[in-house]
């Protein structure tokens, strides 16, 4: 077994997956341009596991750099995390998102094919379901996108489906993430957003630690149990372990499978705030703000396929999620740049 190449391996999900892969006995090679990540994350992964990985700085749109990478290392499979991921930013910079996410993936797949590497785990997203008409959401639900970020993920799914139709010897899993939160229980690696966080949990953590005055809760008039939006929050360590299971599945299977990675349970924004306050004994001031355009009321996974196909299910609780987020935030008030 050669290296597992992680594009975007220094990012939030990439670094946690690198750790789980090393612990599972895989050799890891990270390729990351560090546009929204830190090399320090991978240093800490090596410290935590006592194992080495290779980290190369580069961009997936740089075909020459990818060819050099595949020439130099025996790569047996790719986990493709590299991508821009801020919904709001994608509406302002659509060409940047399509170039990086879609064109970058096409370049990556072309190089993979030329080097005979046809095992790919792709970081997709529950955003490909758009405003789903049924919850819990099965993998067979109709797909649509409400913003350029989601559209880029959906386009990549279509491209990969077409690739497998044309070349059936590929093995690809489309992992549709719901809402990753939490951090490794060591408090050494976690989510380190640059600037103002786009996601709920790091924002709650930054308010709790005093970096921000209060949390804005966007909308309290949704048709949910407390009026705030409901999402399927999944612990990042559970999510990372799902990638290990997907790689193990691909060792024996070809074709393409879309698989939800979620818990199957929806929690509202206020559920998350209240759990964070309760478990960590810290106050999280918040104000109610108007709904954001494009936000939907309720979104959570039907996770049964992951269990049936991969033997994977989420194991960590809501209390684990908020406890681990707070441990990381307290130990690293300025993320990796302290």
C-alpha cells in the first residue's frame, strides 16, 4: 500500500483525518496551499501519533506540481479535501470558487488517471441537497444548490459520476458531510478559521472565550421546535474515521457511491448554545438577528447507508462536541498562531 494523498490535508477535517489514518497504519502525504490552514496542524498530528507524514506545499490547480508529486511518491489513493468553503464568500467570488474547486478537481483527476491512481474519496457536502423537501435526507434525495459553493460541490459530483461511467475501473466515494464540529480530545488540533468564523461552533467558542461580544442567531421564526435553524452536527473525529472506512471500502470496490456522514439527529442553534453553556459552565450571550438569505429551516441526515456499506456510524455525543470545542478554544485562543 502506497501513500494516501490528502489534498488540503492541513485543514480542519484534513488534519483530523491525517491523524486517524496514521493511527490506522496508513502512510500519509499532505498537499496543501495553506490558504486557509496551518502547517502547525500537521506538526501536532505527528506529535500526537508519534508517526511521520510528508507535507508538501502546493495548489491542486498546478498540474506540473501534481505530476511532480505523483512521480516522486507511490500514491495508492487520494482523499480530496482541498476546496474553498465559505457560502457567503462564494456568492461574492463565484469565478474563484469554480476555478479552485471545479477546475482544480478536474486537474487532479487527470493527473490521477495518467498515473493509474483510481481510488478517490471526495469531500462533498449536504449543500448538494439544496432545500431538501424531506428529512432525514437520504442519498437518493434530489440534488440542487442554492449558492456557488454548493454548486461547485454538485458539479464535481456530476463530473465524477461521468468519469466512472466512462472508466468503470475507478472507485470513488462522495462523502456528503453535514455540519462538522468539535476537535480532537487532546485539545491540540481543532478548527482555526481565519477572520470572522462562518460556522456556528467556532463563533460560540470565540464568544465564550471573550474574543467576540455576542453571537448573532440568524432567525428565530423558522418552523422548528424553538424557531432557530436545525442542523445535523457531527463530531470531526467521527467524520475523520468515516474517511478511513471509505478508503478501506475502496480497496475492494469500484464504481461510485454517495454516502451521508451525519448523526441522523438535528439540533437547533439554541440547542447548541445551551449545551455549550451547560457542559462547559460558561455563558454565551446572543442576540436574534434577521434570517440570512439562502438559509434553510431543517437539515439532517439519514445515515443508514454509511453503516450498511462502510460499517461506520457516529459515536460521539453533543456533549462531546461542545466539550472538545471548548477545550481546543481555551488551549488555543488564537488558533495555531499563538
